[in-house]
């Protein structure tokens, strides 16, 4: 079991907590740190020292002093005034990751949020009372203010929550579970809504999906190469040892494994092709570059996951620091980079799909033996091309923009929330692009039989054939794409 606030959590830990919320809990050490932090804030209030967000207004109102009697109202007002998100609700699992990340950050004991509040968040997570969070409204700088305000509204008996797949009023769900609304103390509202947990949640779940799609893209490329009867020479270790990027070395080794003992590729040795097109030959370099981007984002996301990102940071009753740990730029830039990396996996996949349709090297045009009367696989490549182009439009870096907010107090913002959302949109499109390539690759193998492939490729082919038959005459191919995409989302393909 992991301990909130004490252990260094990883992406894998977050997935484990999603599957079983009791995979992490507070221990005595974490509770002591939380209680000490709460006491520090209480002493600041009693000393009448002026500390931002504890006894002052917020943002441009930081010069307005708030009395001790008004501190609870100040925190309540902060939450309800900042819950102004719009758009569709984010996925329930994204809200759950936001909760996990927020619990972990607050439990480090620098935020002044009470043990009662943190334990309520943990209880809600365990009881599957998950706040509904709109997808739009954060500029990713003074924390993800609007999304986090929606995340914590149910603590006050306000807002909406998920119960299963149903959205309900938080007040009624709390009552059903004999839970009363909480009253926030000094600094608690600010500690709850300052932070990067909206951006971080998108990075974490995006990374989890991206890692599988990186592995699947290698397998998919190998299947296409088998159908194309290309060359395995570009994947030789000696070639990549003299340009030793980690990503390309890993992909090359995987391609060698996937193509081992291929009877199709042996025929390439006796044909008049000197080289394959880039989308076949340069898989290690292109897929490898995307893997490098994945590793970069994963490293930074795990650093952020184990960081304190609210403001001010309370070090003791005597010292607090008003800084910028809430600023999302540290994730916004690598998220934009990872978005481009994911889009490029789709770009090169579509090129391989196109090659399989050209009618070269023993494959019939459009992968059908009776083209003319039948359109074969002509139009699925249109779908792939459309998704690739949509992904290109999503690659403009959100972090390149900044709009001043809060009367100029927050005059540079990261837009990292938009970076995170675009990253996940591109990954969703990539699933369908790879589904098209898998559809084409499996059809291409039909024209290479009785030649055998490696067990990895044969297993992928057999899995596809459990849902999608060989195409003889035109049919509703759209349903085939959806069937393969569903298997991708369910992680049915063995990729390692």
C-alpha cells in the first residue's frame, strides 16, 4: 500500500489507485504533517500577521485585509465564485485522478488544509462519489482554478457528482451517505483550488494511453511490413548503435522481435527493390522520436505528481512563501511536444496504409481481388487521412499563447489545460488511425498465405479475425474499423 504525502507516486501507482482506491492511504507520519500545517495556519491567523490568501483577498484583491471572523466566509466565497467552468464534463476517471493528485499534494503538509478535508476527499474517492468537472475554463496558471473549484464543490454540499455513470446533485448523495457539508477554515479554499491537478490528470491518463499506443504502433508497422513484404534490414542493431537514440534503439529491437522468422520478408531478398519507402524503412527513427517525447513528459509529470503546487506555501507559523508553484508551464510545454509526437505516429501510420492500397509487389489494388465492382479499402483511408489532418490542426502549441487575467495580476498564463485536452484528443484519433492500418495489414496478409509470420503477428491477425472477416466484396467496413478500435481501447492486442 502507498502512503499519500509520503511515498513518491508513479503513473503506475495512479492507475492502481484508480482500480482500487484503497491502494493508497494516510499513515501516522502523513497525518502529523497535515495537522502541523493546519496548526501553522491557525497561528498565523491568531498572530494577525498579513499573509496572502489566509487573511487577505485574492488575486488583485490581495491588498484587502480580511478579519479573523470573516475567514470562513472568505474561503466559501472563493470556491463558489471560481466554479465557473463550461463545456462537457471531463471523463469520470480524469476527475478521479484529479482527486488522487490533490490528496497527495495536500498531504505533504505545506498547504494548511485540515485533516478532516483531506479525509473527506479520500472517503469520497473510496465511496465512488466523484465530482463532475467541466472541461473548459482553466488558463493553467494560478492553478487550474475553475476545474478545481468544481472538484471541491461537493465538500460544501454543492455541485454535481458521478454515481456510477449517472450525474446527480452532490447534496442528495452526501445525505444518502450520512455525510454533512464541511465548513472550510483559513487557507483551505485556496489550498484546494490552487494547483495543476487538471493539467496533471490529463497528462497522467494521456501517458497511460500513449504508452500502449506506442507499443501498438510498432506491432502495427510490423504487420504492414509483413503484408508489404518489405525489408527487415533497417532494423538491424548495428545501424542504430551508431545513432544511439534510446527511442529508436528500442523500436528497432522490437521490430526485429516482431519480424523474427518471417517467411514474407525472406522474399524481399530476391526482389528488385533496393529500399522501402520511408514509412516502412524509418519506423525506428519516427516511432523512436515519439518514444523520446513520451519519456520526457512522463519524467516531468511524475515530478509534478509528487510536488506541492498551491500558493502560498506554509513552511511554519513564522514563514510562508508566496510564489508561483501553481504555474502550468512546466507541463504545458512537454504536453504540446507529446501531442505532436502522438500525431506523428498517426501520420506515418496513414502513409503505410496508403502503400498497402497501391497494388504493388503482389498486392491487388485497394486490397481487393475484384476492384471496380467493389471499392475495397479505398474509403477507410479517407477516414484515416481526415483524422491525421485533424490531429495536425490540434498540434498548434497552446503554450505559445498567454492572455492576462485577474486585472493583470496574472499576466502570464500557461494554457496547459488546453494542452492536456488536445493531447488526449489526438490520442483518441490515433486509436482509430491505427485501427485502419490493422484492418489493412490483416487483409494484406491474406494475399501472402501460406507464408507464415512471427507468433506476435499471427496472434494480432487472429485477434482481428475474431471480429472482422476477410473482405471479399464490399460491406459496411465502418463497423470493422469500430470493432478493431474497441479492441485497441480494451488493450486486447499483445504488444510486448
